[in-house]
C-alpha cells in the first residue's frame, strides 16, 4: 500500500506526468506552493510543468498571474491571482492568532499595527513598488521601530490582512506593492465554500492524504479541515490503511499511476512539506538526513517515488554543479536516472549541469 500511495501522489502532483503548460495552472492545481525560498519555489512549479523554463515562471509572476505572499502556516507561498483573496480571508484569523504571543514579546500592539497600515498604504499608493528596506525606513521615519524582528513581523501582518503582497523583483531585491492595485478584485466566497474548495484542491493534488495531513498543510484547525472534507465528500472516496483514513478524489476510468524514474525535488517541496506523515515516501530512519532542525526540508533525490538522498547546487558562471548525497550507495541505474533528472533541471534554468 505504501508504494501505491507514493505512486498516486507522484502522479497527482504532476511530478511523474507533468501536463500543464502554464505556471499558474500548476499553482492552482496544488492550491499553494511554499515559497520563502524564491528560487527553489520556481523549480517546484517548473518541475510539474510540461517543458517549462524558469523565465516563463517568472513571467507569470511579473504578469500578475501568480502572487507571492504570506498564507497557510504563516509562511510565504505562491498562489494564483484568482485565489489569493479567498485564501487570505480563510487563513487570516488563524495566522493572526498564531502571532499573538510573538507580537507581545516584540511590543507590537494594535496601535503600532494601525499606524503601520496607514503609513504603508500611503507609501505604496499609486503603483509604487518599494523594497523591504525602503518600507522599513519609512516606518522608522514615522517613529515606528523595525529593529530586530519587528519589521518583518509588521510586513507579514500587513500581507495577511491583504494590504500588501510581494511585487516584481528589482535586480535581486524583492519589492512590496498594494494588493488591491496589483491584483484585480474577484467575487468572494463564503467561509464554507472556501473550506470546501481548499479540501478539493488539496485532495486532488496531494491525495491520498489524511485529515491530519490536510490540517498540517493548511495550518487550519482540525474542525475546519474536517468540515471542508465533509462538504467535499460527494467528490471524494476514503481508503483505510494501518488504521488511518486516506482521502482521494473520485476519478472516472482506470487511473494509470506511475512512480518510475528519478526526480530532483527542490527544498520545501510539496511532495514532502504537504504531509504531516511522510513515511509513505521517506523511510523514518532518514528523517534527520532530510530535516536536521530549524524546519528546513532539504532538496531531495526521488527514485521511483521514494526519497533516497539529498542534493546541493552551486551556481557558477557557466554551469551549475550538483552534489548528490545518497542515503545508501546507489547502483548504476539510479545514477543514470539521476543524470536524466539533472538534465531536466538544467533545461529549466537554461544552464548545463555537472554532477559530482
């Protein structure tokens, strides 16, 4: 059953069979893509696209089809322009509640939030695209301290409230813009409709998955994700394995799942970060190899649906050097498959890849 779960997830996430050509369609299918590491997140989208290149993903961001902002679990994600507002609304209460004690430690009270909101709205109004440093300097000028972690937490709250989001990059610097000026308004859904939509998106792209997986991925309360699954139940089926209930979509016809081949997954990839229990694709004895603390999920080597190692990249002037760190000594077939996966990554970044 574990191998079946791995095969189904690999296929449902469009890793084994990438069929979507538009980056925003990949993001919409996954629901969100964790994106605190911008470069790795681009590859997470490209990996699942039909012959995409990095420039096409960045073009979708520049064209405002994909938005980068703080969403589930209080971390940065990519989300489509059509989905950003209802997701912000759905996650807002939980996200803000989760920062209450930290804000108290930092001395960020309601007055600071209110004043910051007014200052930033005025600063960015009219299509201004300003770097984080510029925004923080404006707050300091108006006597709002941004020292330590105060600045980034203020910006995070402004994004969670739907005031700002990330704008286009200026060189290597990220900018902020007003969300209402960056993305057109769309008709909003009720909370019940949003929970159902989120459940359908998650199960369709991440299934088979448990309720606990869904709660972890979304950061929402268990009762809320359970309500979403209940609303979506007519479109879902359930299977039991090891006393766990796995949800998946009802799909017509004979589904042809595949777990064959090697794949180079980016850090924080949805294939791993999308589940609380990763034992179906990662032998628990290697958990520390993948995540040795600090919440970091390393870039991984996937062989036939299973995580069998991690990898690093060093970008040079004319090439990218990839270093593979296998959990166990690989055979020649695995090495050959890894070389094929590396070629695909090289195509995405438009640079030759060297494996060490």
